C-alpha cells in the first residue's frame, strides 16, 4: 500500500500504481488503531486496509451487525484500455491492460463470521468497479469480515541448485498471493507475468539458465500446483506443451 488519501487507497501494480476508491464516503471517520487505518461512515461497518508482508493488500470489510450493508463497491482508476476480468469458476479477478498483460490481481472472495464459519460471498464486475456481495442469514454471527485481497508481486525469493549428471534446478518461492492463482482461468497470463518478474529479479549472469523448459514448468505450477510452498523447475527437462507439463505434474 503506497498511500491512503481520504477514501482512496493507492496500491502497487505492474505499471506503477493503481488507486481504489473504498466503499466509504470521502469524509468518513478515520482512526489509526495499532498502526492500521480504520474508516467508517457509521457504527454498522468499517473498512480496514492492511498491507501484508508480500506487498499485497487485504481490504477488510467488517460488518459489525445485521444493519450493515451487504454489498461493497471498490472503484479502480485504471489506465485506458485496462479492464477487470472475472473468473466465473473461482471468483477471482485479474486486471488486464490493452495488450492483455496483467496489471494486478484480486484473489477469490471470502468472508467469515464471528464463529469462524464461512459466509457466502461473491464478486460482480461493473465497468471499472468490483462489487463484493455478502449473503448473511439469521444464523450468521456478527461481526462478519469480508476480504478483497489485491496483489501484484508473485515471486518472494529464488535460488539455484546444481544436480549432478543433470544440471541446474531453479527453486522458486512464490508469494502467498501467487499461490491463490491455482485453478484460475487466467493462470496462463499470470504465469507469464510471474516469469517476467522472475527474469527481472534474476542477476543478469544467471538469466541464460532460464530456458523454455523452466518457463513451461513455472506456468504449469502457477495454474495447477500453486499450493506447493516451493516450485522446483528442472532446467534439464525437454521443453513440451502445456498439456504435457500438466500430465507430468509440472516437472
């Protein structure tokens, strides 16, 4: 999170920064509690943006009681040609620029009540706005926390290891946010973005080791093996099609 200006949150994106108008008025009450901003238009709900260790931002919508709104609108100020694309399968969202390159991502929606029970929730996209809908019922225990999770960094760290008689293995530690992409329809585009990020973070003397085989394994992990804490890319393996990487477990 770069800054919070009134009800506008400025967060990192692949192209620099993107601003998000939060679901509170511009003159909402604001307090800083243990270093975390809390915004509110009344007593029934609060908006609490929190920066996580990997640079992503969790925007907690806290429904304090049954009178709280059940829809929360987040409006993005994006570059011309950039659009929000909703994954109908898992509910996640990717912002794609005019060239189809991801600018930032929003993880699949979630919400829980005071007893830790999941609460039904979903996103809709309305132009440049993302709306989170929360469905409570008489059994719901308040407060309820719903959480859009925005991120851009996909690579936490990496290192090389050398395997005798084979060659170099690239060991990638994805960010927690990157691991949420598994199963999303946009995994290919996100995988390309992650590979580009990895290339840019790699020392120039090591970049020649980043071959087509390693890239194929990386993108496969992004889409189908993201829950692994570390993605091991075996550069000595022959390059093959995406379908064959999936069939072989991404290695």
